[in-house]
């Protein structure tokens, strides 16, 4: 935290408070540890590489009113979505009727969740029979049905084609699993045993939270925990309110183009400070698409929260206290709030552009904290029958690219965009568990946008298929690379090809579904990040470093030294 925020913590104690500031911080730290332990247990006990290796999961704790209080530092887009999804669960179920051991499940983006593979599992937490809050995890399940392996179909036009929709339901009733719901989920997945294991790991994460709350209850009463959680949320609200007071009453505008062919779909955002609130208005944004390339409202909220969190709210704990002061306007029927039943599986890719639009707006407020456009390759999924086991398999991954440069540094290379924050799946894991061989995995020279500080470089990843597979490509930024800031140049767009076994070479379009024979080669070159500042202002030392490491920057081709 900044010094000013620490001062707020010190002044937070009220005369009638049952706890002092030190005790509140100790409880906050304890709750943070609960979230981290939930996540580590989930990762260790899951079965799918997507959770175990890529750590595509998040955990958090809420107040008894369902307001997010503490979170583990995992997937930003999850954590923003989880704030909204919990509220939808509480609208469906009476809190007064909840019992210890209850667990709820949802995945429907039209009920506050994200795309369908992201399951949110949540349960109430009790101390001495009194409700003190909720614990939840969100994890990306590899396959939840639908028309394509991994439930990320490139050619879906409505959500029914993307997999099993689950509105908020009670999955566990006072410790007893609803086996019927579990069977329905497993019956709709190509990987039923993996679904059962990963779902069980999520349920166990809620149990871990209750066990740790029981331990905290040996020192703190339910009243203490209520008070501490309220103070934790309130401190973030006070700190952010103070930041907003320093801003003028004006409007900052941002624009990004969601790459959907041609010039793309405009994502327009107007960020304004009105009284003591931050208003983020997407009026003027382009319409939803007849494809999976749409962002549900909860996903858009998460993109906004992430952008604000790393800029004007930098250093303030992200919880409901921060979110309370942000009003988001997203007209229905736009790409940032599509009408039901639009397909939605590529929502996270839309969030990359939503985040970039927010960065261009916030650049005028905190230029030292924003990033230029960040690259990524989108999502590549494939599946079929494994020749060794003769069983169905499915796999996919979000592909990293070059991150955008900042006011003080070059962008990082080969990174998942900030809203996702995923880990990489080791090549050894892929090659031992799937009929695939990774033949190239390297940086793409010259893919970074030049500037006073250049963007990061994209990745080249080549998959040799050792069995016939069905592929789905949701390619990110194939026409227009990530934009630069303050005169920085854009990064190179993503490019993907299929070299078929019969010798044909196919350029992959924005959304492509393809059947691929054994011995075909799929190569994806992901977008580089945008530059920050004019390239003519780049220091000779940084230019020499690029040449020393053989990065192949395009400035030589443009006639610059």
C-alpha cells in the first residue's frame, strides 16, 4: 500500500470498535492466507492440465452480504466476474435457509458468470451457527460439452452450441452431494472423469475455507469477523474515494478496435469522475457479433476493474470497497454486453480490447502507470481420439504474446495479457499426455511495436499433430496489432497456418474450425505488444541491446539506426 493508504488504515478504528487496526490487519492477513490455501489445494488436487499446470483458477472470500472482501492473486478476469456471480447466486437462494456444508454452482454468463467452462463453486461460512461470509473458487474446466472439443467452438453462433449452461444451483446440501447434478455435468463432457475430479477439487476448496475459519474462530468471534471484513472493505472504499477526490470533474475518452476483420469493432469508453464516483460508459461501442467474440457484462465489469486497479487505484486492495465506487454503463446489444443468446466463449479475448480501451482513456490521468496495447494469440483448442488409449481427449490454451510497453520500460515478451495472468503448460506435459509434438517454441523476431520503449515480442508455437484432430481457432488480433501509446508503433498482428499432411497450406482466419489429419503442422505466431513513445527517442543503449540479442526490430527496415 501507499503511505497515504496506510494512514487511512491507522485512522480506521472507531471509538466503539471491538478490534484495533493491528487486529484487523492480522485478520485480513489470515483471510488472505485462507484464499491462497484454497487455491493451492485446488491446483494440487485437480486433474486437468488447465488447472494443475496453467493455474486457470481463482479463490476469494466474501462478506455475509456477498461482497468480495479478500482474494488470492490469480486470474484478474475471474476475480472481477466472481464479484458479480456471487450476487446472482444470492438472488436465487435465501441466505436465511443456508446451512453448514451447502455448496452452490453456476457457470451461465447470462446469470453473472463468465464463459461456460468457468465454473464458480461457492459455499457459506459459519462460526457458531452464525453466517460470517462465503468462500468461492472459479476454475476453467477443459470440456463442458458443446459442438467442439474443449467447449470453445470457433463457429458457434449462439450459446447453446458452446456447452452445458448451469444457472445457480445447490450442488451440495448440508454436506451431501447432489449426484444427479454431477452425473448431468459428466454426461455432457468429453472428459467425464476429469470433470468429476476437478469439480470435487473445487468443492474441497470451500471445505478448506470453512476449516480455516473454524481455526480463526478459536481467537475471534463471529462479531469480530463481521467487523473486520466490513473494515477491510471500507478501507478500500475510503482510500479509493480519496484518490477520486484528487481528480477533476471531466471526461477521459478511450478507443480500441476489437479485431473482427476490416477495421474491427470499435470499443469506445468515456471515463468520468462525477461527485465521488467513477463512471465508465461504453455508449457508442459496436454491436455484438454472430460469433463467440462477445463479452458478457460480468466479463466487461472485470476488465474495467482490472484497468482501474492497476492505474488510479494502484496499491489499493481490490475488493467490494473499490467496486462500490465504479458505475459501468454497457448498452445491451453491444460487444461488451450482448443480447441473449449470443455465443460468448471468446469473451476473454474481447476483454483484451476492453482493457486496451480503458488504458487509452486512463493514459491522460496516470500516464506513468498505463500500458500500450498488449498482444496475444487467442485460444487454440483441439481434440479427438488418443491413439494410445483409444479414448477421447481435449486440450486448448490461451496463447501469450508481447505485453505493451510502459513509460519506463520495454514490454515483456511471451506473456499472457494482464487480464488473464495464466501460467504456461510445460512442453513435457503436453507431449507425454497428448498425441502432439511441439516443434517450435520461440520469440517472433520483429513482432514488437517500436517506441521510446518497445513492446514485448510475440511467440511462435508449432504443434505437430500425431493423430487426426478437430481444431478450433479463436485467433486474437489477426488483422490489426496492439496499438502504441504516445507515438509508439503497433505490434505485429497474429498469424496462424495449417500445413496439412497432404502439403496444402491454409491461412487461419479469425474464427476457424478445421479437421486436421495426423502429421499436419499448426503454427501460430502471436501478436507483439505496442510501443510507448516515439521510436526516435529510444536510447542508444536500448537499441544496442536489441541488436545484441538479435531481436530483429523493424526499425532497421524503416531506415532507423
